[in-house]
C-alpha cells in the first residue's frame, strides 16, 4: 500500500532522502505537465519542475499541513511559472535529480473537460487525439496566464474548487468565474476545429 504524502513529508523532515525521492517520483509528471501547459516550452517546463522540487525540499518546514501536499506543491509550481512568464514579458539546495524521461509525457494525452474524451481511446483515432492535443495547447497559449493556470489545475489535474482556492489564494467565487471565462475562451477557439473534425471523421456519432 502506498505511503500517504504527509507520512512521507514527516520522514523527509527526519532526514529520510528516500522519502523525498518517492514524493518526486509521485508528482514529477504532473508538475511537468502543468509547467508545460503554462509555458509551452519543454526546456523551461523542465527547469520549472526542478526548481519547484528544490523549493519544496528547501521550504518543507514551512508546509503546515493545512492543505494537501499536492496543493502546496502545485501552488509553488504555478507561482514559478508566472514569474517566468513575467520575466519573459519584461525582458524577453540538495534534491533528487528530475527524471528527464517525463519530457516525453507531455500534454498530448491531456484533456480539457469532455473535449478530449470525445475522441475516446480507439487506436484508429490516435492521430486525431494528437492533433486535438496540439489544438488544445494552441488554445491554452491564447488564454491569459491566470486563466491558463486554473484551467490546467482543474481540468487536467482534477483539483477541487476548494483546493484551487487554496492553491491560487483566491476566493472560491473567483475560481468559478475564472474557470467559466477560461473554458469559454478555449471552447470558442476549439469549436470550429471540432465541428470540422466530426464532419470529416464522424467522431462522436453512434
């Protein structure tokens, strides 16, 4: 049976390096996916992922356990991503080494709500699924950073409204409002593609 996060955190605080390695292995793919979704650059996403875990290790004593560990971790990740985007806009410790193999596990299988699932898992539709994933990434790139973060965490990571509120440090009402606008923006961008795709391939028909 897998050890829960809080137990692993306690073990890390007591000096157990193996426990931290387990936390990295448990969340590195999700952290990378969030960073890639926000930054649209694999190398930057890898750098952010490593920085996120460095900060987790360095500031683990600051984690009080009021929220879940993954909420705290994703908040760190999102904040780093936002800092990177702001630096790009303005200019143009000891930890486990991040597994670079996760770079191959990008958002090609990610789904925005029901949009991706409409293609199902039929192998014959794998090319369509990859094309849709590319369209989703293009749509995400057009969404403002605050909306992009909340959409990724909700639809891809499956965070609850309560966790989103804690992670992003915003009221629950703001979470719902941002999600509404983010979904509307993405769906508007994708609607023409999906309608064309269904007309060509019959996807979604009985």
